[in-house]
C-alpha cells in the first residue's frame, strides 16, 4: 500500500471507453455531497435508534457533539478497514491510502479491477467492523463503553459516501460484472471481457 496526497490517481495507459467499459452515472460535485449527507443522517439516526433500543444507553446519554468530533478521528481507521478487503496488489496494480486536501478526506484506492460482489463487500466492510460489531458487543454483553458508542455512531455517519456508492452500484450495475476505478470515476463491464488491461502510470 502506498501513501498519496491528492485526488485518487488516474491511469494514463488505460482508456476504459475504448476498451468497452461503461461509466457509472453518479451525482457530481455538490450533488453527490448533498446526497451523501442525506444518507449519512439516515445512517446516524438508525445507529442511534439501535443503540438506545439494544444497549443500556438512553437518548440523554448520547452527546451528538462527540459524534461530530469523532468523524475526523475515525476516518483514517475507516479507510484502513476498506483496505483489508482489497486484494493483494499484483502486476502493476497498486493500492493507495490517500488524503485529498480538496475534499478534506482520506480514501483507499485500488487501481485494479474487482468483481462486483467484492467491490460491494469492500464498501460495506467499515460499517460492519466499526459500527455493527461494537453495537453487537455492547448489546450482547450489556457493556457501557463510550468509546464503542461514539466509534459506532461516528462511523455510521462517516459511511455516507460508501452507502450512496453501494446503492448506485446495486441499482445501476448488473450482476456478473467487473468494476474498476479511473480516478474518482467508476467503470464497469461484463465479466469474461476483461483480458489483461495495462496497469498504466498514475
């Protein structure tokens, strides 16, 4: 895994449109940010409801200021958990752990192609590991842990872009496809058409 400052890299030697890939239609700019924020608020609300319903915590014990403060603290860990699901780099493929000053956010970016199911699994992994598991631990063993509480809820809110992306892929990309990123763009095509694309130079 390599560290990068700046936007996710584009591959100079890879022309997805010329090789039969289709670009996923996604909101851009502020449209994406607004949509992701709406998704994040729903996720955070659902997370709070589950914590109040399943654990010893009550509404009054949850400080939403701590939830907001927790987002930039959990963000690097969130992206590293994404990285756990990325396959080991092969050939010219590279995995980047990056920070984008323009978007003021961390990211993990894999330059290779992934089956749709694995792309979806990688997208959902931080929610499972950092939000669902802490909730389950406190619910089953009736534990009161502010660290796990705010980790879980802050990560749920921070997962907004993940779940917007997951919803778009589920709705617009059919099963049996391969997905690959070109910078921030998402491209796909049916499996069996792949061949071996040049890795390119970011």
